[in-house]
């Protein structure tokens, strides 16, 4: 497809002789995937390097590490809802590019301060908080632009590719992050993240498809627009179930991701490289889930796969809480692989469903509302991990996470999505 084809719109390919063209034939989507790949690879590095910087370079306590993780996602609670209304009023790609540049500057300040000998935990708090605010706008704009770039008929296929990229970058980024931290040091490894955001912005600048300016609503007020988005999400029985199941999943996963580095580094004395490989296993699980989501949905039905997989992985959270030296560490790694494979399936099916049932003019607000709920649960999970780690134990935090992972299938089972075979409005599963 040429740039002229792209200018005519995302549905051009659908009118060719191929009834199910690959979304990768769309040059704009290829650039978007490339931008996502490099930025997520850098983010995967810093997701390990930032807490290890706090633990190893600044000798921070579990409570401080928990606060750091909470602040990284707190922005969605603070500005998520108005950001969705603002994004609905603007072109999406300039928002994404500006967010990339802001994040590059913020993360670049960490190794600079460390080299100057003035890095503090307070600076890390500020960096992750402001970078989280930029991520709010980037993520909402990306999800809201996708249907415009590829067409609604290819949303499931496009989301599968994006989740696969996310998984691959977690595998390479987290293991690479462990290698970089071991070879150099945690603050220096964060340079990779800063550079990745710059490269992502350059790739987004190369997308040539003209993006239409949203039509302004003369009588619209920010508050009323936010309420409209909230009513749509909470008034939809299936979207309510998706939001609740996702919130419980995110809270439980965040508990694990926050306290496992503390358990591995301090109580078990594992090397940075081993820690990186363990978390890379989670990326492999997301990859397996993203690749298998569409075939499983075709075979068993999209809704049925969601609750059946949730029920199947329920017992494995306990193995994470029992992580120790020897075979127990291997069992924990297998449990992490299986648990994150379910996350990969969810990310393809649930996001595609959300996008396919939402009118164009509500996409930003729907995505923002979902992000507030889902990312807000990450902030709560991080704060809870810090409190439990400080006043009880890291093992206690892991047992709480195991209890949450055992119940994530319940909201979907008791919703209309339970027997839904296809995603409404999408031909990608047929």
C-alpha cells in the first residue's frame, strides 16, 4: 500500500480481492508498531532499572519502592478522565509525539543526576509521576487512533500484533535490563529508555496519513463530557465486567511485580541477571497469550476463553508466594509464565471488544475511563505492596496477590460476555 492508498483511508485494503488482508500491509500501522516496539523495549528496561536504582544505588526501603511503583501509575487517577475528554478534542498523533519527547527528557535526567552525584529518591518520585502523566496522554491517544489507522474490521488483528510486540519487548527488555544493570549499573541502563522515546517520536513523525481534526461541540463542557464517558462504561454490562476483572488482575500482578524484586534481591540474594530472566519469562507468557488469543477465540468463543482461562490459572498464584531457592524458583517461574499468558489473551480480546463497541466520539473517554480503573488498580496494588512489605512481609503481599488471581474469572462469568463467541462489529475472529 502506497502513501496515496493510506490517505484514502484504512478501509481501502478491505475493498481489494483479499477479503482478510494483513494489517501489516498498512505502512502507517507498521510505523506505529515500530514506535511501540522501541519505546516499550526501553520501558521494559527502566521498569527493572528504576526499582533496582532505588534499592541498590539509593538503599531504599520496601515502603519507598512501593511508593515509587504507585507514583508511576498515579497520574491516571489524577488526570485520566479529563485527559480522555481532551484527547477526544484533538488530533491524536501530535499528542503521542509530545508525550514521547517529555518522557525522553524525564528519564534522561536520572543517569545525568547520578553521574553528577545528586540523584535522590525524591527525583525518582518526580520522574515517574510526570512520566506517568505523559503516558496517560500517549496511551489514550494511541488506543483512540487505532481504528482510524487500520479500520474497525482489523482491530483484533492490530491489537494482537501490538500485544505481541509488547510481549517480545518485555522478554528482550527485562532480560536486557538485567544484563545492562549487571554490566554497568541501574541508573546508566535508564539511558536506553530515554533514547527509545526519542526514536519512537521520529517514527510517529513519518506516518503520512492525514489525521482529521475532531469536530468541536459548541455546547460541550469538560465535566459533562467526562460524565458521558463514565455513564457509557458503567452503563454497559459487559464493559463493567471487563473493567472489574481487569482491575483485580492488575492489582494482583502489580503486587507481584513490586515485591518480587525485593524478595529476590534481599531475601534470596539472586543476581540482577537472574531477576531479569525471571521477569522476561513473564514477557514470554504474554507473547504466548497474544499469539493464541485469536485461535482460541475462534475455537471456543471469545467470552468463554476469558473466564475459562481465568479459572484454569487460578491455582498458580500460590506458587509465586512459595518462591525460594532450588525447584521452588522454577515452579514460580512456570506459574509466572502461565499467569502472564492469561494476561496476553485478555489484552487482545478485551481491548478489541472495548474498541469495537464504542462510538468514535467516545473512544478517548472510554479508553481514559478504562485506563483510570485499570491503571488506578496498579497504583493501589503498588501502595498495598509497600504497606504489606513494610508492616507484614513480602510473602504476605504475594499471598494477597494469589487470592486476587484466583478470582479474576468471576466478573466475566456472571456477565453477558460469558457466552459471547465473536467480538461485536469485528470480522477478525471469523
